[in-house]
């Protein structure tokens, strides 16, 4: 085990998870003020500077109300990943505990939550010729073709990965073709071998709502992104030299706006496709979090019950 994997944290850690647009930011601010928490963002996109609107970061005012961590820590051309997140997050948690406060982990990136609690499985050796062949194929055939191949051999991974997410499609197929074992099976073995978690007092809360209500919220947020200046934000990123080929620029919202700016889509198509892909992303988030039996779920409007649950759990010396 690495030093980080062996680390044991005895003081309480609260986690607030849920799909995009569900209302995590507002609830996290209330919880933080009530229970002397500092917020740690568990979001694979909010780590990037200059990407504020498309990632729905807490506003400057909200960040001044409650200390926030792991927001705006790298540039968009930095290849940030789950391993770096775990290291940065553990540093933030220890820092918060040193001040007598409670870390409140808030976000929707399921992989980051899993990596933090269970560790990352050792990266298998990838045959270079396989990697080059797959990259050539995706350039010639497109991501949909390789996603269909992934669906045939590793449906669990395919269900988690968007058909246009070339990075994760390639990674899954690289592992499959290099090891003969699917990525989902590697992850299953990792969970079995994870052993005792590093957190001794981990309080995990999920918020949800009726699916139609969530979709209405997503559609409303999509409209807000355009009103708040997503187009100007993406133009600013491109002018800074952060091109569409970057992993960060392939994220929801940013790749959509690039398609509009480069003339492939009309503004209406851009808006509609962004809303559709965000709804699909929310479905994948639910799929991911529903596998985590440690999460206690509440309706987003049941704030009183959520506050009572957190209060009781913090009073419990051993909630796990």
C-alpha cells in the first residue's frame, strides 16, 4: 500500500453527492454554515481556472461566505486526473481538520469519490502498438464505432461512458486489448481488495428529486449558461491558447460551444444538444452513485431531514 492508501482519518468527513443541477451548491453552503464545515469540491472540471460558467462554480460571493478548496487550482491544459485529486483532497481534508472544522465534500464526479475512498487500481501495462492502433481507428472510424465495440465486450464501462468521450473509450479498450480483462472487472477486483477504508467517520448524503423535475432544472440551467456568457467564456479560453483538443475543452458545454463557434451547429442546435447531453450525464451520475451503498438519499426539498441526519451523524462517534 502507498502512504496515501494507508492513511487513516478518524475525524468526521461529510460527503454531499447528487446529479448535476440538483441544488448541491445551495445545500452545501447551508450545511457548511450550520456545522462549521469547509467545502471541498469533488468535481473534475471545477479544478480548472477560467472555466467558471460552464462548470457552474460557486460564485465569488459564495466562496467568500464559506472556504472552498480544489477550485481553480490548475490551468485547462493541465492533465488533471483522479490520482492527483486524491492527493490534493487528502491534503485539504487534513488542513481543514487542523483548524477544527469538518470537511464537506461536494460534487458529482463519482470516480473521484470512489478513488478517494477505495484507492485506484494499479495501472496495467498498455501495449504501445495497441494504443496507436486504437487512436488511428478512432480518428478514421469515429468514437461511436469504438463505443459500440466497448458495448459488446464491456457493457458496464460503456454504460458509464458517453459515446463521444474519446479519452475514456480509448482507455477502456486499451485495458481490454492489452490485458484481456475488462476495465469494469479491474474495478470490481479493486473494490474487493480495497479492505478497510481510510475514513472512520464518513457521512455520505445523496440528494435527488423526480426525474422530470431534474430535467426541468437542467433545461433552465442550460438557458442560464447562455445568458451568463458561455460563448464569451469559451472564446476567452481559445484566445488564451486553450484549444478544442484539450481534455478540459471536451467537457459538456465547452465542446458544444466549440461546435457552434466553428460553424458546425446553429445556436439552437448547440443549446438543445447541450441540454440533452446534460440530461444523459445526470443519468450516468445516478447509475454511478446508486452502486454506493454508503449513501443515504434524501429529496432535495427535505432540508430539515438532511440537517437532522447530519447533526445526529456528527454526534455519533462511529457512524460507519
